[in-house]
C-alpha cells in the first residue's frame, strides 16, 4: 500500500503525521488493495413475506318469512346456503337476520320499513303488496317456477285416534266442536284455509249445492261458528292446538308433519277436495339496493330451487316444486282425490275480490257464523 503521508508534504506536525498513519492502518485492515464493494456485490435483501389473504368481511342477508317454515330455514336452508356461498366466495361468511310472522303481517312489516332482502311468504297477494309499494321492481314471477319455491296442501289436524271422527269439511260444522284457524287479516295460512273449504264446496265435494257461492259461504259460516279464537298466524294456532286447545285445526300439511317429527301425537286427515298451497319468494330490490348485497340475495333465491334445498324443504314437510326432487319424495306425501289450484277459483285477484275484500265473502261468512242457529 502507498504511504498517504509521503504524498502530503505540507503536513508538518508530528502529531498530524501520527494521526494520518493510524487512519491509513485502519483502511488497510478494512480491505487492503481490494476495490470497494459496489451495489451489485451486496447480498440480496431478504424478501418480505406477504400476509395470507383473509376472507372478506362477513356478508349480511335479511330474510322476512312467514311462520311455518321457520325450522326449515333456520336448521337446514340458511346453514346450507352459508356453506355454499363460502365455498364459492373465498370463504366469506354470511350472517343471517331472520324474521317470522304471519304472511300478511310480514308483508306489511316489509312495506312499513322492515328491510328484508328476501321475502318468502305464504301466498302471491302478500308479495304483490310489496311490489305495489315499489319495493320489488322486477318481474318476480318470471322463470320456470313463477316465483314459487315450495308447495303444501290444506289439511285438518285431529287428536290421536281421531276421536271426533272428523273426515271432511262438513264435519267441522257439527255442533259442539272447537276448530282452530288463524285470522285472514294477518295470516296467509288463514286465507288458504278459507279458499280450500270454499273451493271444495263450489266443486261439489261437500254437502253444499255445487257452483253456488251462497251455499259455499254458508258452509264456511258453519265452520267459523266453531272457531272461538282467530290466531294471528298458522304457527300460533298450531301451538295452541299442541297445548290442548280445540278438537281440530285447519292448517298446512307441513305444520302437522313438523309437529309429528318432534314427537307430537296428533294426526291429520286430507279432505276429499282441497287446495294446492303455493309459497312464493322474491328479492326486495329497494332494500337490496340500499344494502349493496344484490348478488348475495339473488344467489340465495336461486339456491332455494337447487335439489339440495328442495330436498331439505321436503324433510320439513313441504312439497318440492322441482320435478326431479318431487318424484324422489312422492311416497312421503299422500295423494289428494280432488286437488285444485287458485286458477280453478279464478286466480288470486278474483279470490281477493270475491272472498277477502272488505264486506266480501269472508266477512259475510263471519257474520253468518254469529248466528246461533248454525
């Protein structure tokens, strides 16, 4: 190494010379004649580990439903959909908010501000109320199943062994019987019950004169004469029946089947003629737009028509609408001698006008029911 001191003649002080010699030694110890390291000689910087991707924050879906399929949704349908959604959306979880009321009451709640993303109700007119309020903005009846997700039938629940020998609609008019059915002003099930008895009479399947609306209303009045309490919903009526109230209950077939699966010992009879219950569901656009969860709500609605969901509904006594699933479970559900639909009664607008508008058929039958001579 060349001496730094020799090349700096102007340094006169011995102390300065000593200091410079010390500096020179230090430089030699650090590398001698080797060139200084350049940036290309530096060891590569450690690569910073990227954090693992986390699932997106939980999505929220609010369901506004009628009372009777509560177990089907809470125990089977919602958990199955949550799993399905997570599998197709990077593990994202779904938080469900659920409300169960009589169908008419639920429809009014949604119109009044309960922000349900999906309405799953008992009958078409209740979904129509939500659409008429401007909250459903699409054609909810478009598609193969016309918005219907499940079916059932109106039946008569009786005590074990059927001690009162109740076999058909006419038997419900017998003196001394106590019959349960909900209020048509709050319950979709109640409207189905009324339409079933009224339609059976019109079709000549009761003792009433066939095709005679007045005779059909008289039969209905006779049945209502034996109804002491009009409950708010079908589930409330069934709970009262389970507590020992009443000799018979007019209700959904699936309500009785769910109760029996839980250990209740009541039975049911299928009238010779009864109506096919069709339960609709729809996305509530007005609230979905506010919540920003349209994809989630539409996926849930579509999921309810999958074989998995339809099979789950069948486990809770509801008749599937998907033909392939219906065929697999057909042996679970008894056949009906004369099964009719709302179309045979003119469709829901006509049924509403003739039976359920103010002072229409139901109100007249209710007035007849107060006649002690019935």
